[in-house]
């Protein structure tokens, strides 16, 4: 099957991420190595050095900004390395580097609203992580799959994927990944309306987060910081209809995102803060946070940021005719149309 057609043709399927994922193999893994130069550790280091640049491109510019550039780099440079001859030591490092980059490809597609494509890249990334014998990396990929499943309305699958990731971490230590997995389980539980379970998961995430030492964490874990974690906790409590708790975490996320100039995270957390104001009946404060959401969403190519604006519009429209509602809808109109 043509790989490109396969990646772009099929939609997201909840079951594909849980039970059959082990059967989705990169066909390069089963091919006889092609003749050519032997892959060296220096080749792998070059790939890993590129990872940081693409990760920062996603974080600061949004998933729609550099995905096609990364896809070309992977297809033309990284994936061909998998088909060449390499030692066992180089093999594990190479598969790990390819898994990291493929994950970023999947997450960029996820952030850009291309969910079928994102799911297939994430499943490929999980298979590559398995070949690298790096359980923390595999758990990280499962976290991304959990995030996508919950966002698309499959919280049970999201929770199962997060739990699978935690089980994989039993063989290694990554408090950053553990905090992320507990956080994503909290998100799934919140969607299901489980207040006790959500509070427990957030508490476990806080305990793990307090133990993070980024000097001992891989590059892919660097984004698991207060801006991200607090933003996700805010979303969990927002979904539970607990605006006081949600607002505390949203403001912490906003402060950290502002200090790092992270527009996407700032937009998502301002949207969460706006919803908390709506839940408390304060339309004026909700409007101010909503306008800030629009301003930040314009700065990145991220469908998640746009959807956050759309969600705010739907919530405000329910309040009926009001000058602030009309003003927000007019400000959002150009962004949503685009």
C-alpha cells in the first residue's frame, strides 16, 4: 500500500489506538537492509539535533507551521536510514530518534486538526519506540495518543492509553512523563464527570511534577512544564464545572506561557479562564479573556486554538443578545472563517 495515501486517506478510529496498534508496523522494519554506508552514531546525533528545532517550531508556531517541512525531512533523510545497515547499539538509538521525530509529526497533525493522519503517525511512533527499547519514550507516545482520544470524544480510550503508559513506566523513571500521563487521565476522567477520580489524578500528577529534574529528562520532556501542566489541569476542572479551581491553574499557566512567549498555550489557557468566568456569571471578565484568546490564536497555526475560540463563541451565544457577545463574535469572525 502506498504509504502517503494510507496516512492521509483514513479518518481517526478510536479502536485503532488501543487493541490493534501492535499490528500496525512500519514496513521498513521488516525489509532487508539496503546496500550503502553503515549508519553511524554521528548520523543519529544529527537527527536528534534536528528534533529540538522541530519541537520548538511546534510549541511556538503551532502544528500547522512546519509539519510538511518535517515530513519531507523524515521521508528523504530519516526513514531511509532505517533501511540501511547498522549495529545493535546504533539501531536502538536510531529507532529512538525516528520515534521522537515521528511523534512530533503526529502531534503537529493533531494540533492542525488532521486527526486521521496524526493517529497513524503516533501508531508508527509507538512501534519505533518499541524497537528502541525505551519504555519512557513509548509511554510519552501513549500520552499523545491519550490526549487525542479524549479531545475527540473518546475519554475511556484516552484513560486506558494513559494507564498503559504508566504501566510501561514501571521499568524506568521519568517523572515528567508520569506527571503528563496522570494529567491526561485527569482530563479523561473530567470529561466523564468523575470528580473524585479527577482530583486523585491531579494530586498524583502534582506529586510527580514536584519530583521532576529536567537535567535527567530527555529533550522530548522539556515541554512538560507549568505552562502546559497547569493549563491541562485548568481544562480538567473547567470540564467538571469547578471554575474556582480551574481559574487558579489557568492563571498560573498563562503567567508561564507569557514569560516564554508561547502563544498557543496562552490561547488555550485564556480560553479556559474565559469559560470559568462564564461559569461564574461574569460576562465582562469572560469577554476580556476571550479577546485575548483570539489575539493569541492569530499568532499560531493551530486548529486547537481556533476551536477554543469557536467553543467560546458557542458558550457566549447561549447568553442571548448582549453587546459584549456581539463584539466577541465580530472579533472572532475573521479567525473562524479562515
